C-alpha cells in the first residue's frame, strides 16, 4: 500500500471527529473491505519556487469537498452574496478529463496553480447567478473536488493556498449513505436521463422528482466500500488542513448543518471570509428530500443487508431521521 492508503487505514482506525462508536471493522464484511479499497499513492510532489501572481484586488477562496456533498447548494448561496463571485467545479467544467489529468501529472504544482489563477481572474467577468452585474465584488472563488487536484498535490496544494492567502472552506457530508445514493442516482441519470437532459444540480422540481424516483441495483459491498473510502478521504484531508492552517485557519462546514440552518451557517461562512451578513438563497432543488433511503434500493435482500451492516456499526446514525430533509431509513 502507498502512503495515502496507509494513512487512510490509520485514520479509519483512529479519527473520531465525525462520530463515535465501535470500530465497524470488527464485523467481517467491514473488515474485508480494507483489502479492496483501491487508492493510488500520494507521495509528495516537490514544489518548486514560483512567482506569486501580481496583487489581485479580490480576496480568493476555495471550497474543497467531494462530489455529491452539497457543493452546488453552498456555491450558489455564496454567489448570491453581493460581494462574492463564486463559481462551481471550474476544473471540471472548463477542462476535459484528459487535460485535467495531464495537468495533475506535472512534477511541479506550477501549471495547476497557473490554471487556478486563470479561473479566478475570469470569474469576475462572468455573470453571477442572481444579480447579473458584478458590482462591489470583494471576493472570488470556486470549488475543487478531492479528485481535481487535492489528492494529487495534497500538502503542497494547501501550502500554496496558505502562501498566497487563499482562504479554504472544507464542506463535509457526514451521512455517506445519502452521499452514496446521490452519487449513484446521478451516475444513473447520466447514462439514462430521466425526464429531460441530465442536470446534476436541477432547479426544475419536475427533473428533481424524476431523479428521485430512480431505483438502484447495487451490491451491499459497493455501499460499504463507498462509505469506507469516502470517510477515509475526509479524515485524510482534515488532517492535512489542520496541519497546514491550524484549527482556526480554515473553515469546516457540514452539509447537514447547512440543511438545518441555511442562514446561520452562511453567516458563519461570511464571518470567515470577512464579508457582511446578507440573506442569501438558492434556486437549486433538494433532489432527494423526503424520501426514505431504503426505497432507493431495488432488491429487498440488498436493502436488508445494507441496513444490517450499518445497524451493527458506528455508522448506524446514517439510518436515523435527520430533519428537515431526511426521514430516515
């Protein structure tokens, strides 16, 4: 196993900031997953001295997260603030997969950072979601998924952010079962679009309802491996952030808290960024709101296996109701 795989294993064995409870690997199903989680090596990439770009009048920030963790909601809320221009997955939207892959294969981080700065410079000239005109902008940023450079450059990327005073927001979704459902439903809609073209962040309730009605044909092990892997990645990134920025140098936000108290959580984000409090809203729909998790799984035996595996682990909380959006298993 490479450095990252060993780190993930150690973190899964020890970290407790997401929730407590017994180690699920005492269960045979969970224990065997460690041998199947494929994670590439993340050996440190040497960072060469680069010239920091000329003074940029806007404060830059980056939202770091995983796919289907609520980044669409968070970035749309940020973009509704009159002083903020917030993009989405710019590395994914503006670069094809081949280009992005090549960008992350360089020996130094320089080309990646140059592309990041290019996005930052272009965003203020693009239209904001709500206001149309970018007046009184003081902040600009966008979201980067773990697999869009964070896991490739890990410590070196975070060091460069701190060096250039780029503020970091880490969005975490604690309920990995719901993240799994959202991920697989999104994948299925890509292959077989339900009621119109695929839209990962729909504003049309009709499209959301169509995606919500999908049923997943999955194996219990696929669900458990996803939970095992994604929790390990979150723990790994959290440790890197704390080591680079300290506990108060970046802002951690949980999707579940944002769902419960949108304005309260956004005010805390605004405090971190250093902008005034404003009432913000999002046009995005909550695709899976109000549907019980078990109803997504087509096979009754799989449903029972998933429930049993989670009930007997420290992840049992993922089956519990979490108002206002999640009615539970």
